[in-house]
C-alpha cells in the first residue's frame, strides 16, 4: 500500500514538473524564439516624448512681472540647469533651456535638448510643471531655474515701480521747491 502511494506521488510530481517546464519559455529573456526583443517592444510602446504640451487660452503668468529677458539657474543631477524666459505683457516664452554637466545617461538630458521642458513651462506659464519619469532631479532643477527667473522678473517689476515712485516724488519735490522759489521771488518784489 505504501508503494502505491509513493508511485502515485512520483507520477504526480513528474506530471507537474513536465507541465511547468513548458511554461518557462513563454516570457521575455528565456531564450525562446517566441520571446519579444526589446526592440520589438519599443516599436509597440508609446513614445513618452511625443505628447505635446500646449497652453490653453490666453494664460498669463502669476504675479506682477516686469517685461524683459531673465535667466534663472537650478541644480541638476550633475551640474547647473539654466532657463531663459521672455516676459512680455504677463506671458512667458521659454527662449532656452540648457544644462551644464548633465550626461546623456540622465533622464532629463533628452527633455532639455528636445525642448520638452520649454513646452511644459510655456503651457504652465510658470514653474508648476510635471516631473518626467526618470528625470526627477532634473525636473526639480528646471523648476528651480524657472522660479529664479520669475523672481528676477518680479524684482524687476518692484524696482521699476520703485523707480517710477521715486521719479514721481522727485518731480513733486521739484514742483514744490519751484513754487516756494516763485513765492520768495514774488515776496521780494513787493
């Protein structure tokens, strides 16, 4: 009776091993002729860089920005990232994104080179851009560079307002001193 159980167990184990060995070659990398190559898989997957970012409507950047060209810097994976923005009537145009020291093996290298970040900045009209898969640190550096450029544009607006206020105060002082001089001259003639 014990021999029958052993024989049944061995037959069951043999059937299980043979059944599972046929499944082993059905996934990629097993050496099977049916397995897809990485090149074949790439032909079937969507290109993550193909999607275009577009601005909807006449969006404007937030904040009081002074018109001009501003270049901000942010820290990337292996070096500095710079973003040059044109501010014109409250709208941002990304003139250039550049990297200093980022290598081609990093995820954001192609996105900077191909203008993907520039399109995202223009669509967002600011630093609120989505991270690109495999380029989290580079994306953070681009955001930092945009924020730096926008801070310069806001400072330019503040200094322009300050200069305008100073010019107005100087003009008011000149008018007041001119009126006082006229009164003195009129009083001395009497």
